[in-house]
C-alpha cells in the first residue's frame, strides 16, 4: 500500500530557507506526478507545487520564484527547497501523488515561519 514520509520541517525566521524531503512507496513512483501540498492554520489544504516524471515542475503563484521542487526517482524521493520564507508559508506540508481526489495522506511535516 501507499506509504509516504515527509521530513525536514522546523521553526525558522522570515527570509530563511528550509529543505523538505519525502520518501514514497506503494506505487510506481518513477511514472507518477508528485506534489507538495500545505495546510495553514484555519485554511484548506492547497497545492504548492508538482513535478512530473520527466522533472518538469510547476508552482503555485504564492511560492513561484522562491521554492524549487525536485525528485530523485532512484531514491523514490521528492524535495522542496523553500527560500525567502514568509510568515504566510507557515503550514503543515504534505507530499503526495498529484490526484484530484486523495485517499491517503502521510503525517506531514510542520513548517513554522515566525519572527
């Protein structure tokens, strides 16, 4: 079955950087579009970025130019490099397949940007 583990979150100050990692199994990773989602306090979960099997990545407007999404198919891993972090980036970040309807979520990793 699907198993996804996110890591790398933490407490940082505005302007700092953080790198999130995700290791996935239970599906054909190398043929799957992967994504990072986030859910901030009091908000709905939103799509942050996604990356295709070929490495093409696309980003939400709120993070474009600041975040970089990458993947390593050999390691079945996805990474999210977060730069110039803002207070509004505070959220629990989740890694998952890019699907319209999700039936599985990992534990997520908390990112807190605070001054």
